[in-house]
C-alpha cells in the first residue's frame, strides 16, 4: 500500500542539499534532508529516487531498502514511487536526549542491488514545541527571617524543558506580591532560572506565611507553561517586648491580710513566638 501524502506547510517536500552528487558510485556522497519531529506516519519527506538519480521503475527489481536505526525503522522507501516516507513517529527528545546537542540527525544507508550501490542519507530532525516546562518539585518551601534585609535573594528551583532553542524555558513570572519579586538569570549553558528577591520588609506578626505561584514560560508558538507553588514561612525574631494591659495599676489591700493573699493578677503578652 502506497504511503499517504500529508499536505502541511511544514512537512511538504523539503529542500534538498546535496553535498556531493548522489549519482557518484561512492559511499561518501551524502544526501541531506531536514524534517520536524512528530510528523505523521506515512508523511513524505522527499522523492529519494529522483534526488539520487535512480530509475523509479527499477527500484523494486533492484530491492532498494533503507536500513534500521537502533531497532527502529523511522524511515522507509516506497519502491513504487521512490518516495522516502515516515514509517514510525520520530521523537527528537527520545532520539537525542542531551540538551547540549544543537542538531539531531538520523544517519541512514540506502542500498540497491544489481549492481550493489550504497547511498549515505542524513536526516536532521528539527524540534517542535511539543513539551511544556515542568518543575522537578511542585512545591518549594522557604524559611525566611523577618529581619532579612530588602534586596536579599533566595535561589529557586528552575524548570526543565526537553525542547531546545526558543522552545525551551525563556522566562518566569511570579504571582502578585507586595513583598517579593523575581530576577531572571542565565547560566553559561543558556539555562534560565529565577531568584526570589525581597522587595519589602517582612513582619511575621502581620503575615506569617506567603503563598506564591512561579510560572515558567517557553518561547514556542503557541507558548507552553508550567507552574510551581512557593510557600514562604516567615521566621520570628525578638522584635517585640512583653507588654501589660495597663501602664499603671492601683491596688487596695486590707490591713491584716494574711501572708500569701492574692493582691492582683497580672498578665503580660508578647507578639513574638517560642522562646522570644
């Protein structure tokens, strides 16, 4: 059964860059193609027979075939039309899991018989924005002293995104807060991460816990996002003195009151907690 042709703006015939003429009887000739990941099975990449200068009518008789890569037959050849087509869905992140890999290639050998000839085929698998940023921990807990100075920074866990380039994490947003903001930093490898910055002094006695939402945003079109909760617990410092209900108490005591008689019961309060 001939493979179906999927007509899309991004998976039609791809421009072919021939580093050397495919007609040459040399295994060093390389035919280069570029396709996006996740193309539907049956989608046509290009007419390989035409690009290699082969007679389409002879392909079946000469047993043209494309080899298997890692037990996966991602691409195959239609012997009736000479078209190279997607035989199995290609996941770029599975094929090239390292984020440091700028380009991801499938390197194949196409073979024909009578006489035997081999052709080197290199297919670059380009990234699409098929993954959303995600945080390794859905909740980040921070303990911050209420005496922390304005401008102090606190590191946050960064979001990960298997996609590369602009499809990876590009920015972070923090939910509305009077006390906190974020600053975006860029690592040497281009990874984006956020620091939580204190922009207004904390007061545990006014608000002991701050609940924030951190959102990671990638640069794909449309964008994808991932979120994590930040729970800030404000730690107490001894910034309040004990106080009584009144500054002065007037007490009347009967004469001849026995020793140990209760004269007055006083109670002091302190807004601090624990040993403070």
